[in-house]
C-alpha cells in the first residue's frame, strides 16, 4: 500500500478508448459439485439459495467500524459459524487491478454494489472451506505489489460513495481539506457472512480500457465468502455506476456444463457510439422499479422488476399484489439477482405456485421425501409414465414482456431419471404482512440460463430473450 498521504481529490474520469463494449468471460463459480451425490449437490444449491435470500432480505448493513481492523489478532478472527457444506452456485468473473495488474476471480453479483477483493497476504477467511475449497488458496490482491494502490482519505468524496455524506472523519478539521485521516474501515454484514476492510482506489484494467481511481474494497477479514465480490447493483459504488456503463448484459451458460470450463461473455457497454434509447433487437423489455422506501439503502441497490402475473400452464396463480411489488415500507416485490442460484419465493407465494403444479401434475406421485432431502419441491415420480407433461412456468411483467421459461430452467431431474423437482426454494417462515421483510420473490441465475439478459441502465429497464448461450 502506498505510504504517501492519500490523494484528496482526483477528477480523472474514465479514459475512453476506441472500444465501447468490453467483453469479459463469465464462468461458473469453480466450486466442484460432487457428481456422485446429486442429492447433496442440489441440497447445497437449495440451501445456498435460501441463505442468499435471507441475506438479501436482511439488507446488508454497511457501517464504518473503528475496531474491526485495529486488532487483527486471532481473537478478531474467531467467528462462530457452522462449517456446513454450502456450494456457492454463483457465476465468476475475473477482473484485473493494479500496476502491474493482478487478475483475480470475483463472484458476479447484481444483488450488491461494492466491489471488493481478498486483500494482502494476511487475508483471513473463516467458514470459507466450501466443498473442499482451501481458504488459504483463495486468490488475493497484494497492494504492496502495485504502484497505483491508494488508501482513500476521509475527506475524499469517494469515501462518501460507501458511507454517504455524513461520514465522520475523526481528527479532521471540517473547515480544511487538508487531512490525512483515512476513510473508515468498512464492515459488510450479510445474513450468514461478512467482510471487512479498507477502501482503496486502484486502476481497473480491461484489454482496451483503463479505469483509474476505481473505488475497491481491500478486505482483510471475511466469513463465508468463496471469493471477492464484483457488485453490479444499483448503488453508486458499484462497477456499472463507477464506470458509468450504459448497459451490461450476459447469457448464463447452462448448469449442465458445471464440470467443464465453458464460459460466456459479460458485456459491459460504455455507450460511446451507442444510440441511446435504442432497444437490442429481439429483446422484450420491462422497466426497473424503484423501491419506495429510500431510507433503506440496501433496497435501493436491488434491481426491482414489475412482475405482474405468474402462470402455471394457462392458469394464472393469484398472488397478492403486495408480494409482486414493494409496498410503502419497502418490503415485498420482485428482484433479479445473479448471486442467487434458484429462484426464491416467500412461503405464501411459493405455496400457491407449488400447489398449482401439484394440482396440474396430480397423475404423478408426489415425492415428499425427496423434497425433504433436496430442499426443492414439489417433486414427482415420473417412472414408467412415458412422455411427461409439465405445465409451463411464465412470469409476465409490466408492459407485457413474458418470460416463458424453458423446462430445464424450472424443473430438474433428480438422482435417477425417475424424479423431477421444481427448482424454486422458500424458507420456513410463514410470512404474514407483519413479519415479511425484503424482496418476496428473487429471480435467481438458474432461471436465467440460456437467456440473453440485459440491464439497460441508461433507460432503466430490463431486457431478455431466450438464446442458446453456447450454440
Ligand atoms: C508480490 O511481490 C512479491 C515480491 O516481489 C512476489 O514474491 C509475489 O509473488 C508478488 N505477489 C503477487 C500476487 O504478485
Ligand atoms: C496541511 O497540513 C500540514 C501539516 O499539518 C501543513 O504542513 C501544510 O502546510 C498544510 N497545507 C495546507 C494547504 O494547509
Ligand atoms: C423503511 O425501512 C426502514 C429500515 O428497514 C424502516 O425502519 C422504516 O420504517 C421504513 N419506512 C417506512 C415508511 O415504512
Ligand atoms: C417411482 O415409481 C415407480 C413405479 O411406480 C416405483 O417402482 C419406484 O419405486 C418409485 N420411486 C420412488 C423413489 O419412490
């Protein structure tokens, strides 16, 4: 890390080169799934999807913490978290930071906004032994090896990207801009995990584009994090916001390729030369929605969609509006999240959808035991039934855009070829209007496989179309 005082104001914006679109390979998170136990791998994906939903529902609080890093002793690293196997099930993207650049993998996450990497050779990660992953081998960024790493000063406006305008700079005279106190350490608390570190500015490098003074978290302590996180959410500290992207898009390669190195591109569009307002041919669009509760910072980071109807086959499932759209208190509503594997639905929504599938598939035996084992459901025994008839699952959005999911995006074969389960998860808390918190429906990455998905930030809308990601 540079020992020179942090530069206070840097007005460099992005140097745009000729390229207006950047392509980054998106690959599956390299967590190995044990192929010999398909129940276990599904169970873990289901569990991690529910845990993820809890994380999004108890919004991650970002807070400065003076004690977090002042004592990075053994005691600070003791965290009581059960070491149960949770396959992450996310998608990974590699980014290059520093001079000379160091390339490290990140979890591609549209449900949060800070970009942070495991940082320094002393990085400590507890509860990070996901499916045989050795936490000491999680790739990390070494600021000492980079000539462009700068600790962000407390009065640097970039400090406010994360902490807001009211950040307290202890020991700084508010009347001068001459202060060498660093921006406070951050702690990001999630439902099950956390990460803590300090903010840096670094050079973010792409093949044809350099972003100087990118604000990135240098995390020194984490719990339950398989890698750093590339936050693509709607917050001002996110990668799209800092790069002023006009849009970004991807096509998530099917999970059937889990064991291979297949990757597809994440396209970052800086927009130079792009016709603003133009639609990408073939895509259906629906506007993003803002959460009405602006006092909850996390709710402002999520990509809310205007989900209007859910159909199972031709039958419309009657879902109360308060689940489809966020209410005045900010709770409820539907978001799209690349960090969730399976789609999550609040118990009351899930039951309505599951019951409708069960009703329409009543000619198959329900496999309750399998539902217990996998955490998915409903599950059916399709043995000896010949051609299987499964109703369609359709999400209909404001403006009429319809997402008619391919069967492999919402049903999976389990174990043998004799059983199928709906790949939607819920939790056990029966949500009443009083108890509910956070988004009620979270569209996960499993449901986005083989879709061209576009986050059109310039026009504040979400576009999608079915597409074979790997022809
Ligand atoms: C950082 O520099 C040291 C010493 O030059 C070197 O041994 C180490 O491999 C470097 N680490 C990275 C991640 O580049
Ligand atoms: C900033 O503070 C340092 C030490 O406190 C002092 O030497 C320097 O003159 C100050 N600079 C300005 C521009 O006030
Ligand atoms: C907005 O969210 C905050 C935090 O979750 C909550 O305390 C507050 O009551 C909510 N505002 C309204 C109007 O319900
Ligand atoms: C599924 O149904 C077949 C035929 O009815 C039966 O033989 C088999 O045991 C069932 N499988 C399970 C897991 O119950």
